[in-house]
C-alpha cells in the first residue's frame, strides 16, 4: 500500500470518528475532520488557526491560559482538559480535549488533538448532584439526619429512610416525592420494559483506541434497527467512566447506572481492563434500554461479570444469547 493510499485510509477512518480530530504540525493546523467543525460550530476555514482560548467561554479562559502557560514552563505537554465553549450561533457546549504528541529531539513536531462533546454528560452529572442534594434536604426535613451518617450511597440511604418511614407512616409521601425527581429511586413492581420496547434494548462491548477513542466491537441488534445513535451513546458513556474514574486503566471493575435524557433512555455500563497497565486494554460493556431500575442492575452485574471474564480470557461470547438473558430480567418483575 502506497503512502497516498495509507493517508486516504487514515482520512476515511478519521471522518467516521464520533470525536473531532485536529493534527497540528510545527504549530500549524494541517488537518481537522468534519466532526471538529460540528462540535465547535464553526466552518473549517475559521478553525485553521486553532487555539482553545479563542472559543472558550470567558469564565474558562483564565484557567486555560494558566494551564497552557504551566505546560510551556514545565515542557510537559498537556494530556487532557475540559472546558466550555461558545459556538458561532451563541450555543454553549462542554468539550474534552485529549492530546497526543510526537517529538523530534526536544521539539514537539506533531500534536494530535481529539475533541469530544461531553455537554450531555456534564448536564447529567449536575442533575444527579442536584437530586442527591434534594434527597439529603428531604432527609433533614423529615428528621432523619442520622441516616446520612449511616449510609454509603444513595440507594442504601433510601433503604434506611424507607425503614424509618414505615414506622412513621410517611413512606408513601416519600415515594411520591422521589418518583417525581429521578427514576433511580423508583421501586416498581412491574417490569421496566414492555414487549413492544424490547427492540430498543441494545447490548455491546467497546474497546479503547488511543487515536479514535471507544470503538464498538460486539453488539446486538443491528445498529440500523435502533432509534438512537449508538456511536454517540458509546462515546457519552465511555467518557462518563473516564470523568469519574480517571484516565488510567481500571484497576478494579466498576459499573454505573445512568439516565441519558438526550435520547430518553437508560444506560448500564460495566468498565474493566485487561491487566496489562495499558490504556488500550480498557473496555466497557454497555446496555441501553428504555428503562433499567436499580434492582435489575444488581442482576445485570452478574451477567456482565461473566462477559468481562470472557473478554479478559480472549474467549468468544454470544452477544445475542446474553441479550436474550438480559431481556428476561428486564421483562420480569423484580419485587
């Protein structure tokens, strides 16, 4: 394959990426894909003199300036930064830039910048924090401050509160209040999904690519049959993990249950990594469904641990069969 063919193949890969990619050679932008233009909200020709502070909202500019001044003084290139930008039409977005550098001697000859739109994730985190604060205020209002000291997480806190409220005949009032705020605290007897909704239940595994970010590997059903963009969902969920657990390979498997309001779906994510110490050995298994409750997630975790074990042992796993087992959980009352 000639260099020209390799370059064309590289460009096609970059154009398919859900992340923006900018290549800077000796301080000059030599390539950016269409996704960069979409995220920043400017035509490509306006981005040829790319500099982060030109697009950052005023409150983030000083932090960015200090950040880049520090990297210039220390000679250590930046790794990852997050900041809010203002698009050409005035809309605000939160983005995450990851930097990869190539050196010639002491000089940085190339910078590869991948840009991810993490706006929905940031808004989701803010809402979750608000819900937690609201729940804590409710605890204090009901006179159960001691429960705050007993609990480890929100679900356990809810369980403790529920036990105390049973004796004080306030349980129904609390359930109504919490049900209005967030699905995370709903305890439903009926299944989370109906037969008509199961076609929108998607199971997939993703691996980490240092250049392109999360790359889908095994999945079911076919992506074209879904009512939402699984590429965008994969990026959103992977960067949720990175923002919470950091950039390093996952030392211990972690799972998350999230509400993705931008597509009106729920996501259950299981993160793990092959024990090699490399970022490229990180992977995640995701389930996207119209609804997933906390009690279902406990059963899902057992299945996902099985899948994770097979991935780490490089064994085949039948994504279609595992999805069928998951559907049985989602279609069956848990309490």
